């Protein structure tokens, strides 16, 4: 693994993810179908890691469902919302939870973000008084209590994931990164809280561009262990300013996963995994499987103009 102090952190995803131990808590950036590090997660599936615990930001969909579809990779989840939105429930997630193969913990956004904030700040816990009076306090395993001036205050202990996977739009070799979109602030805390941070980027830019405009840096390189150049690495989720949401691919995946769940037949979803995960030994193989015309259709903004 590249040392966090290195001046060149550019590495292949297979190397960056090679030694994640079983039962590790992995934190995944992005929200729902926005800015998800899908290419890193596909590499994680190929790495052979098992029984991982998954924690997100405010919501997950395709990315978590994909990890769970590969049976045995995820054992526990700490995610406020898991959904394919207008398409319906996340099929593989639902199937695994119903059969007891995955334990889904009831958590909320305030608790998770407060835990990341505590981890990023180097403090043991953070109060989450906004959730008092709700059933979240009864079932959320992250919640405990402290006494203060004869009052019982709900708190969450610092969350310090073993590994954080984050997709960014721009990064340099030193690990400095820019995140565009609504998740930037949350991912800043996540990068500071995690013990190891692996980022994928759509564009590798010069160190000079960060030095010339340091205020635009979302994640400083001092918090990053590895950088993986993976253009369109969020596909089929969107990457702000780079790649639009591939709703066609998402619907096809959902239909495959849902039919597999209904038939209780894993061979259906395994065929998808074989085509788009295990048969693709590199990210370039994956993009070829998707097709150049399809990726061109999804390009947005300056990325398209530069091509």
C-alpha cells in the first residue's frame, strides 16, 4: 500500500484494495445514485474480501445492492435509506435481509454524520439531541447515553472506518481532490475520519491546479492513501459535471435482481455479476462492456466539450 506521506499516490484499484481484512467497516461516499465509487466497489468484489460491514452517508442504492448481490461480501449495513427510488426496493438487499444473510441496522443521517464529525475531530463522541423522542433512539445500535447536569444525553461514538471509498471529479497524484455536488461537505468529514482513504477520480489534474486554487480543494492529500484514475468510475450512478445517471442500465439491473429475488434463483443475478464484474479484470474492460456509444450519450458539460 502507498504510504499516506508519499508524493505520488496513483495506484491501480486492485492494489489499493488488496489487503482489506474480513469484518472491516468500510465507508462509502456518495448518496443514493449520485457520486458513488462503483468502479472501486467492483474491484472490491474481485478482491475476495468477505463479511464486510458497510456504512454510508445518507442513502445508498445500486452500489450497496451490487455488493450484496455477490453473496457473502457484506454482512452488516449501517445506512439510513436503501432504495432504487421510483423503481422500488433494492432487490438484493431486500432478499438478503429477509433471509437473514445481512443484518440491516436502523440508523439515521444525524447519527452517522455526527459519528463522522467526531471521528474527523479526534473526539470520543458527539451528542445527537435532535433524535430524542423518536424510536430511532430505541433501535439504533450507534446510540448510547451520557449523564450531564442530571440529563440523559444521546450520543454517538466517533466513527472511524477501516477504509473509505470516495469518488471525486478531479484529483492530483498527491491525493488532493475536488468533489462537485451535494456530498462534498460530508465526504470531507468522512476522509478525515477514516483510517484509510481510497479515491477514484474522473480526471487526473496537475498539482499546480490545486496550488493555484487551494480553497477549491475538498479533500487535502494529507488524508488520502491512494488515488485511482477511473474515468466514469461512478457509472451507472452519476458524477456531477461529468457523467449523467444511466437510468436505462439501472432499470435493467433492477429487473434482473428483482427477478432473481422473486424466483429465489441466484443464477440470474450471477450472470450479471459475471458480465460486468468478474469478467472485467480492469475498468477499461468494464467500459468496453458498457459500450463507447452508451458512455458518449451520458457525457455532460466540459468533459464532452474537451473530447
